[in-house]
C-alpha cells in the first residue's frame, strides 16, 4: 500500500473533482447512509474487540491469529476514523509482551497514542495486510467520500431485514483513495446492504480491481453488552499466483474505554 493509507484505514482528505451524474434517488439514499455512518463511528469509537482470524484452504502463509482491533476517531473530524490491529497470538501461541498493548497504549495519559499506535499496527502487517479490515468499505460510505463514487440502487434483500436494499458503488476519480505500493491507482467497487428507512448498514462487500482481485465481505450486528452496531464477521477471498485464498475473521469481547485523541499526528 502507498502513503494514501494512514494506519489501517484511509483518513487523509483528497481533492474532489466533479462527480459522475447519478440517480437523484441514490443521492437521497446516501444522505441517510452518511448520517448513519457518522452515528456508527460515534458509537464504535474507543471500542476494542477481539479478532480471531482463521485461514482457509490454500492459505498461502496465512496463520491462525488472535488480535486486538480498535477504532478511534481521527483528531479534528466528525466521522473520520483510524483503525488499529495488534496481533497478540499466532497459531495458539501468545506473542511476548503483546497482551493488550493497544488498550494500555491509549490508556496512558502521558503518552502520545496516535504517534505510537501505527508502530503497533506495522508489526501486525506481517501477519495481515492493512486492507484486510472489516470497516474498510464503511470508509467509502462516509459523507466526505461519497462524491468520489457512483452509487446505484439495486434490489431489495428482505433476507437481512424487511427494508434492506442493495446499493452498488464504483470509485470514479483518480487518484483513488487507496494506492498500490508503486503509487498507481487501486480502484475499488462494491455493494452495501442498507436500511432504506434509517441508512443502517447490515453488510458490505468490497472489491479491489486488478490482476489479483480481493473481495472483503463484512456482516454487522448488535453487541448485546454495549448495545451498538459492530462488525461480527469478515471474510476475504483473493487470488495469489492463480490460487484462490480465503479466510474468515470473527469479532467478540467488545469493550469500551476512554481514549485521548487531542494530540497532533
């Protein structure tokens, strides 16, 4: 990934060119989605979850992982966010001095967590790339990024909820939000399953377009303890040297704590 990625999720604002014309109904629909995403970020900020990743057949170096996964609000913004992953266990064996490093880091008032947390995530990138993130598709539903995409209303999908409708999105501008290691564009497209009434996101599917395509699918639900929407499961499927690689991550043990994010990055 290029410098267009900060930590695990894009947060840097990019210049916006003229957007593609699209169905006014889709524009109205995305207003509700953008409002919901802001509420989601407000509620899920400062929540750390346990992530358990299981590689599928043909995993190509993937291992069983247990990690802490954390979202915090980006300083000076309303609904932009940063996510961090800290791998604490590999194939059932705890890593030394890794237990709850993210939690401890953000709870130490004398430290600058937003400067130190990227080093924690960088350590974890040797196990999972930053693009393997359950909230990555949610980035593209944020209000400030919606002008970079063309949205198309699809069919209703009552299997998730009575008022759920699919909405497809395609990135239409360059430079793209994500970039490859060589600095070239990494265009994205996908589908979100969203409540027509509230804009609530039930499921997302994100696809990276290229020679070795990657698909990330995240299912959301309500955590019984915190009573907020959270990612429940993320599945990934990608091609590596002609071999399809799959993996599944599940999320649990959601807990909230205070985070200081007033420091300057």
